[in-house]
C-alpha cells in the first residue's frame, strides 16, 4: 500500500524534512505550514527547530 507524505525542502541548506502527517493543500508562512481547502482545513505544522532534516 502506498502512503502519501508531505516533504518540505530547504534549497538553501540542501535538506528536507518529512512531516508526520500528509497535508493535501497548504499555505506556508514561516514557521507555520497551514492546511487550506476542504481536504486540509484543520491540519497544519509549526516548525520549532526540533525537526529531523536530511541532507541531499
């Protein structure tokens, strides 16, 4: 079974972070990623600096 993930890229640091839950449609205003639209309205994520970022 396939599982969707939301991935945030940091092009300046050449790194990425996989969020703990999938958010279909979102708006991004640092440090918050906020779900928008009927599929994502009550979802969101706030970056605190504790996230696990992977280099690419």
